[in-house]
C-alpha cells in the first residue's frame, strides 16, 4: 500500500499545534517528543484534520512522528496498553538504595533531613536482607538491574554503598543481567577516589547540585558549621571521568532565580557546559518543612508562569535553549513511583514506591526484614497498581499532556493535598497551557 492512498487519518490527541508570528508554525507530539516546522498550508491541513492534499511522504513522516494516526485506531486503548507495558516491564529492574538520611549539608529547603537530620545508618544485616529481596524480585525476563545510590548523602557512608554494590554484583556475576549504578550526591564527597571506587560497579550517571554562583550557593548548601561548598564541588566535577554522565541540578526558588545566568557563566568559564547536562528544578511547597518559608517556592499553577518564563528566558539569552530539559516543567511521567519493578529501600529496610515519599507510611509497601512476603500484599497491589494508574480517567485520557504528566508527581500532590479524579494527583493542564508555547518556541525556532 502506498502511504496516504487509501487510509484515512486523524490528528493524534497527543499532538498540539502552535502558531507563531511570521508564518512560523510548529506541530509537536507529547507522545513521541517529535516536532516539525510547518508552512501555512500544511499547518491548516493539520489544524482542519484534512490530509488528502498532503504528499504521501508527508503522511508517512507524520505517522512516524506520531502527529497523526489511522482514523479507526482507538487511541485510548493504545496509550493504556503502551503505558501498562512500560509500567509492568520486568526486563528492567531498579533499586534505589538509601543507606542514610543524614547529610553533611544543611540546605534550608530540604524535605529529607529537615531541621533534625536522621542519623540512622543502614546495618549490614539490613543490606543482606535487601540483597535477598532483590534476588526474589529478579525474574527470568530481567535483563537490566539499575542500582541507585540516594540519601540523605550516600557518600558520607561510602563503606555501606560499597558493601551493598559488591554484594549485588557478586550475586549476579554469572548471570546475563546487565548491572549498572547511578549516584545522587551533593557533590562534596564526589572525590576522585570515591568516584574511582564506584566506577568498579559500572557507575554510569550521577546528579550533582549547584544552586547558583558561590555567593548564592554557599548560603543555601553549606556544611553544619557554615563552611562553603561551591569551590570543592566544582573541582570534584572536573575530575569525574568523561564516560560518566553528569546531570547538574539547580534547585530554583524566588531566592536564587535571578542568579541562574551567573551560574551559567561560571560553568562556561570553567569549561563545564559541554561536560554536564544542566537541569533546573523548582523548589515546591513542602508543608512538613516548618523551617523554610514556603512563600519562596515556585507554585505549580499558572501563577508560577512568571518564574518559569524567567528561567526559560535565561536559557534563551545564554544561547542554551536547545538543551532545556522538559523534565523541569513536566513534574510527572513514568518515574519510579509508576514502575512495578522499581523500589526504594531506606536505612530501616522499609520499602517504598519512590525515594521522594520515604518516611510517609502511606507509601510504605513492606520491609526487607519481614519473614514472609516482604511486600505487603494489599499495599503492593494498591500502591504499585491502582494509585499509579490514576491517570486512567476521562479527563486525563483526553488530555494532550498525558504522556508527559500521568497525573503529575505523586510526592508533590501528596505534599499539597491536591485532589483530582478521586485520588491524589496533580493536574497541571492550565500550567502547561501557559508555559509550553514559550518552551516550544525557544526550543524549536
């Protein structure tokens, strides 16, 4: 069959058209991430849902990009099937290991340690039980096992990290499973020696945080005695081997948003722009943190538009617009909370749906020390099944942003007690309607 000759098509519900001045029009798929620049005539064809006049190669490209689909295709069933297949994928197993919630920094906005940093450190006995748990959930179809070091600050208990990693790698050394490790760290102890040790366990990626230039970073991310950290972190980043990817996070609120460009200039001067992937992230409201004024946080509503536009304009002004990650505004998607074979283990051996909800009893699904099934039968099926599919309602299924959102971040929804569709979720449609046109414009024009 020749493309476009006999079949009828319709615009995918996950496709959005953006019309800009000077006949610069963009079509974008929130399902595939594909984008294309359209002239006025082609734009009108897509807008009107009339594709008869389009050339066959245009039709084929539009199908490949996910802009259009066959008219008889049930897109609701398609997206549910695709997301469920990803959600229940047993080929890829992920374990987030939290050896301690303690940290060597005292960041005022931190939700994990808050004002009383928990000093509990995971025991070797609990690690051994964690290994047993991992061995139980690995199935015949498992091909990849990702081990994520998280905290607190995991590198302040480096011996526990090495003990855990060495045990897992030893257990699966004769299997066909590909093992790798990821690291979330504040960067202070990401020394050349520590990174060298972690590389022995196939360290692929690490996230390090800088909250602005030294004058800003060092009053937000400092040691208990008040000592600064910026200079040491930058020097550590420079020594990380080139085959390890670095995500450079910048936690942004009203205190430091005006200094994002200054941080960019420093990274450029230090030769790090091409070395790191820059990822700004909004500091969101956390009612449990009584020591931080939540009025400084960036609201995830249309009222937050000025803040996000300021971030986007900084990227644009610095010529960094193509590198803007969608992740800093999507605040949802297929994260570990949604994945059936993704677990977080805390220092007590408690198992959670994601690291962001550690300590919240509602999201605890078991403990590695339990003699019987360490996953609470009801809790596991409910928290990893029903509540992570709350996007299966008419409002979400008809929304073009669904593939990027999936009802938003469960942690954030829980923290602000947001209700939608009968379950905790975070509907960001109005927010996306305000922000995405500008994001699409500066990324693709």
